[in-house]
C-alpha cells in the first residue's frame, strides 16, 4: 500500500507564491507518473500537472502553464508543486496522486489513470 502525504496549503494573496509537497511512503512504491489535481465544490477534479518519474518530463494544464512548476526528488520519494503568480481562481483543494502502471500521454490528464491519492491541501488565494 502506498501512502501520499501532502504539505499543508495556505492562504495567499493574489500574485503570491506557495509550494506544495507530496511525500510517498509504503511498498511497493514504483511510480510511473505522479500528478497534481485540484477541485472546487460542485466541479470535477481538474488536472494541474504531472511528471514522468523516470525521465522528469512534465505536463501542465492550460490554466496553470507558465505559472506552476512541478518537480520530483527521487531520493526523497517526493514531488513538489511550485505555484507562482497565484490568482483567486486557483483557490481549490489540491490533491497529489500516483500511477504505478504505464500511463500513455493521452491519458495523463485523466484522474482515472491514477490509483493512489493524498488527503488534499486547501489553497486559498484572496486579499
């Protein structure tokens, strides 16, 4: 069983920055792809970003491209989401996830591709 533990979110002013982390534990941990999604009440879970754990290739949702950066530290079994130039519409609960089986590129933005999820971190962007 794999457990994903996310850092706490927080309250940030518009234009500010915040970094989330997600640490994986448990066995077997053999990630193929890790991803961040976010969700607001009454809406579907939205793809934010993903990283191919092996080669580090990253993918981003259109709404965060150029503002968010995802990275991974293989030695620590941890992924990060650096969020810059935050906007009120970035307010959501952010979830970390992992897929331990191969995920084709066309499916990398689908939440159904991921089998383990973190508990979620509330990020609020407001003045």
